[in-house]
């Protein structure tokens, strides 16, 4: 019985820890952000024209559906969430590219 309880606890812990994590290639995400001109307005840890990626990650931490929400914001652009300066839309990015960028941003835009 004790072994069964331990197995259930370990499995539950692993599931909870992985629920908010999104696998991505940081180098590919950074290259896509550069190619898409995201880095002209955003930096990892300081506000430029737009918020830092770490601020975006903190705002969405623990939120259900954050990946989809951030990906949709990247695609549609907008203003008012972080101030009056509009973020241009990225309608030409494919869904997998949008999700790659969103996962990278939500992780705080790591280099690796």
C-alpha cells in the first residue's frame, strides 16, 4: 500500500510540475523574434518600447491558457495591455511559430 501511495504521489507531482511547462527551442525562438522585429521593441529584462519578456512572463505566470493567449496577442497585435503604444500584428506567422514565440516569452526569453 505504501509503495502504491508513493507511486501515485510521484506521478501526480510530475504531472503538476509539467502542466505549465512548454517545450521549445530557445535558439530558434530567439532567431524568429529577431527576424520578426520583436527585439526592436522588447528586451529580456528591461522595458524598451514594449514590456520586457520577463514582465510578460510574470503577468501570465500560472494562468490557464497563457500560451494560447500570448500567441493570439502576437498574431493580432494590439495596445492598452502594457500602455498606449501599439504592438504591430504578426499575421504572417504560422501557428507553430506563434506558439514557439509565446512559449519562449512565457519562459522569460532564455538564451538556452
